[in-house]
C-alpha cells in the first residue's frame, strides 16, 4: 500500500492533461512448499511489486510494465511512455477506461503464512500414506491490486488463497487429491492426503481395457478441466469475435441439468473482485439449465460486439487474451458418488485428466489422457483399476443434451489445466465418452 | 551487483546454510502482436530483482525480491535459510552437490542487431504489413507476433562463482486462419507459435515473412475443402519443426533427471526411463542420435554457464538408438552418480533454478526430404504442429499437425486436413528408418515449455531434420 501511494502521488504530478492514463500495481507474496519422495525438497517465496502504465494519446496506445525497482522514478517512467506512444500504431480498438463511479475499495492488510505452517500441512498429508511415495505442494498467497485512471477511478482489492495438491504413488499406481480455500486454516490436509492415498492404494496393478465409447463418472478435477476449456475458448467473447467459439447463446447446447454461474462475491470465493481495468466484475449466469446465456467480456470485446462489458479482463494480459471467468461454480445436483457409480452399467471412473489439447476449437474436440485413479465400473460396482487411456472427444458433446446422466451433490474447488481456484464443481456422470487409444497406442 | 550478491550469500551461510548461491537479473522484453493489419498488443517490460537459494539438510530454500536495498539483501539470505530450515519438519536424505569448476567469467550472446536498438516502428510495420497483406489475400484472421528478450544475469555462489551473462533472444511468426462451415484451418510460419533463437533482429529478418504470405493464405483456405486425413497405419514423414516438438515431448522431458528421480511426479509427471537401464535401454532405431548441446551457435538454449554456474556443454543422450545420458543439475547429478551437465535454469529472478532442456536435438542423417518422399509408396507427410498431448511418463502421445499430404508411389499427391498421429515412444522412435541430412538440419526453438511449481516458462532448442517413421497409426478422430 505504501509503495502504491508513494508511486501514484508522484506519478500524478507528471501526467499531461491531454492524455488518458491508467496505472496499476500488483503486490504479492507467493509461497510454495513442494514435496517429493515423501519429503520437502523445495520451498520458495517470492515478493512482487509490478507496475503497469497505459497511456492513450491521439488515438495511439502504449503499455509499459516494470517491477518497481527497475523504474528510476515515476516521472521517468511516464516520460518514456509519452515518447513511445508517439511511435505506436493507431489503436482502433481503444475502448476507454472505467469511470470513477466504478471505484472499489477492497484493500486489507494481510500477513503472509510462515513456511512452518505449510510444512505442518504437508506433514499431515504425507503421514496418512506411510509406505507410499508422496509428492505435491502446499501454497499460500497474498495478493493486492491497485488501479487508478484519469477518469477518476481509484480501486484496490486484496485476496488470499491456499492450496494443497498431491499424489501418492506405488510402482503400479497413483492417486491424487486437491483442496483450495481462502485460508490455510480451512484446508484439511489429512483428509486430502487420505483421499489421494486411497485412490493410489485401490488403483494398484491396473488392467488395460479396450478403447471405445464408455459411460464415465468424472471426479471434480476432470469436470473442472472440461469446463475450463469451454470457459477459456468458448465463453470468451474474443473467441466469438474471431469466429472460433463453439458457443451458441440462447440455444439448448448443453444438458438441462447444467447451470454454470460466475460469481466473485460468493462467500469464500478466490481471487480479486475487480478485473484488470479496476471495475467490479459482474456476476453472470453463464449457462442456465443447459442454455448458454452470456460471454465473458473485456472493454475491447464489449465495444467490438456492441454489448455490455462484464469486466473479466485478466490482469497482466491486457486485452490480448480476451475475457475469462475466474469464479465459476457449476451448480451441484442431488446424486452422491455412490449413487452415480451404482447407476453405471459398464463405464469408467476418472479422477483426473491430463495434458488435454484442442484439436479443433469450433467443435472443441480435445485429446488427453486419464491419470491418478481410474477404475472400471461394471453393473454398478467398481470392479478393477484401469491403466492409461487416450480420449479424443468433443467437450461440447460430452455435456450435450441427454449426455449428462447426473450431477454430484457435493462440490469443491478443483484444479484444472489452466490453474487452480477458478472452478468449484461437483462430479458428473456422462453417458458417452470416446476413448481412442490404450497403453499400446 | 556482485557485492549485493555476496552480501546475500554470506548472510545465508552465516545463518547456517551449507551452500548458497544468488542471481540478480535485469530482464527486458518486448512483445508485439498484430491481427489483420492492426497492432493488438505492444508491450515492453523490465524487471530487476534477486533470487537467493540456500541448501539446508535435504531441502532448498529460495527467496526472491525486487527490493535491492542493503537491508533487504541481507534479510534475503536469512529468509532463504529460514525457508529451507522449515523443510526439516519433513526431512529427506541429505545430498552433496556435484563438483563443478569455480569460475569468474563474462559472456554475451553473439548478435548483430540488438532488437531493443531497432526502432519499434520497424518491428510494428513488419507485423502490420504482413498481416494486412494476408487479410487482403483472403485470410479470415491473419495474425503475427514478435518477441525479444535481453537478459543480464549476475551469478555468485558461496563456492566463489562470479559470472556475468547477457542473453539476447529474438523471434516470432505469422499465421493465416481460415474459417469454414463449422471448422477452422490454420497455416503458420516458420512454425506454430513462432520460431525463436538466440540472436538479434537479424533472426527475424532471416525469416523473410514476405515470401510466405500467399502460400499461408492459400493453404489455410485449401485445407477447408481438403479431405480428412485417412485413418489407418501408414508411413509417416515429419517436417523438421513437428519433429522438433516430438523430440521435446517424447525425449527431452523423459530424460530430465529431476523427473526420473520423482521430483516432478505430482505435476509435470515422471518418466518411463529407469536409471538402471542407462546404457542398455533401446530408445529408437540406429538412426537415432540425440544430443543435449548448449553450445550450438544461434540455437535458443545456448549460453555459456547455466544458473548454477556449470559450464555449457554437449552431452550424448542417445547413441545409435541406445539411451546414454540425462539432463542434470548439481544436486540430481550427485544423487544419481552422473556428471553435471550444465542444464539448470530459471525463467527469472523470482524462480528457483531447475533442470531444463538445453538444445536437445536429433543429429542429422544422410538422406533428404525429397529422397524420403521418393522412397515412400504409401504414406502421409505432415507439417507444422497444431496440437500435442503426451502422458505423464512420456510414453503415449498424440500429435496433430496443421497440414498433411498423401504420398503415393514416391510422389506428394493430395492435401489432407486435420492430420494426427499417435504412438508409444520407443516403438515410434524404433520405426525411424530415414533421416534427412545436415542441409535440412534446423535449430528449431520452443519458447513456451512449462514446468515446475510455481510454474516456469523455459526456452529450449531442438535441432532436427525431416524423418520417416514406418507403420504409424494416423488419422485418429473424435
């Protein structure tokens, strides 16, 4: 806060009246304790204070960013931007900056966690799986974000998060689990470890099964990966502008059992409540009973599509990545895990997907693999662990009308291929999922 | 800078660390992206900071800060020590560090034109004109990007290393995306996500974007109406940049010693390789000779010392198909009983150095792409990566390419779209029976290799030339 106030006070003196200007700062202490082979082997902490300066002048825009140490003075930083903006190309897409009415004051002083507190969480995780090989991390983060612009907006927000994520391994198996919360105290690392240990124990000596179409019961991490792909590539208004989004608003594109909300204000949501422009994010109904209802917008995409901004601009990416939802909640249903499994005639339980890549953005055909706990389900019962399978499957179709048999009754923050803390989801039971290869290729 | 580094390291050692090293980095970057003739993003970034590492017992502690005041520097050493010490609550077996020569030296990447000395207008104009022209030629979305990095590193260790390096990297690429009825097709140059090397603006000038614009647009449009790549088992011919990614994913990551030792198991994964099989395991056919060489002039992962002060070097990884070497750091090399290879790097002052691919490449053969095609009766030739996926022990992979062409009776015939192939690492490499020679050996660069927690983005190099693989499963569909 002191760095920000000092920088801003000085910077304001040197901004000409003739330009539009936006100044942002992120200050953070990010700490991560990493373990492998059942002991802590890496333990890191990073203090960050980065400044972003955008100047728009005579239809041209420049953005410079530096950490605070590499800026000689606010004056010289602004002078540099003023020189460079004249060499910049015309910026047809400039969409202005939020007005002062959008200011948000969410700053709070927070002390970062000690490495000993993370080590104790790791210890509890590891100890539940004695004899098995544990690996993973426990992280704690404190982030502050400040934004000011020449429209008079002055916003700040603070957020804390903590995660534990780990696996247990044997020579033939592995099992993983993950938890996220705003506070380290709210994470039960023993319960998390036990879940990973049990999956690893139960999935020893897996058998290969033939590729083909299977019913699947997906754990939260697998569900999260499907949704994050749709969020980043589908519901991003920039993808819509570029013609690569598969999303058709107001059509029954998904099964009616699915309702997806983006809500940064929900109790214990993770992340900032303001977007990179400094304005409060809107709470959005993304999918209502299977019908896509909204896209994620930034200033520029809203201008280009002549729609309302939803304020989902990512910090650090500017507008180049488009709008991304970072507080997605898939509404839970009514089925317990046991009920979902008991409904399967012949299918596969998948705990986690791995290395998923889009083959075609419009159909959202994605290939990837399973890992860290997969089981064959026959006649309502788990019968044996199964090995690696490669899927090649449209993520849109996987959630299509009639393909979602049931939605789990419990949800939690789940990890995804695009990071943690973005999605809070239950398990899903899907009718068809296309596996195209086994261990032998 | 060395005085500051010494203060930090002395502070960690005085606190009780058995070894400590520290790096100050001054990193400059410039990135420009364009779409359809407009500049979408122009960003310049600069950062200075210190990262200090302390070894206590069986764990590294690492602390980084932007604050280079004397008080902060001394505190950094204490913090790194305290972070490492906290790890003792869950201890492992203590390990030594492999011996490396203690040197004082300086190095600067050879380059002709520092990209930050070139007017940004010239760089902007190149992208704006290239993408504008492709748009006029009928591309649905013509895009391009350029990236430049100028990184100064000062390294100091408690053993007396004192090294300054200035690494300059440049590159970029252009793409034409065509949108059809419910599908998109793309063609990119020099490769998907751009081509990057150590060097200056001359790297980008050598690409000569202007010669490729028409071809990219024409091919991306033609792909929309091309037939699907047929399913089945056929001979597969890979162009060099796709083969570079194949090397990266199915060899480069698999030979990282930290993976083999399980240090990355929870996230990036482990490896199908077992150190007990070193010097015995057949990785591929006798044509397969893989090196890891951080001394190749102009390649993306070329430097003089790694981020532990170990000299850059060439290490033989696979010789005539037999697995011979691994990528190491001083800690992992000592644990495994192998020589440290100078392969540890971090992506900034704020990240702990870790095992990273250098220039992991396939040595050239004695054939040519033309000869390979002439010698193929029934195959598919694939160019430029579009998607990549491999399991967490680097065994089961599936790649998609931007474009494919059927090869019939020694001749390229029809273009096919959505070409994919899948396989198992040793079987696939074992099926390589023709390999193009030195004339077609290119130092492909990958600027976006993700690894580690917290995540780091690595710059790796992959010299390769086109090759043929027998009886590969192609045309996998969803």
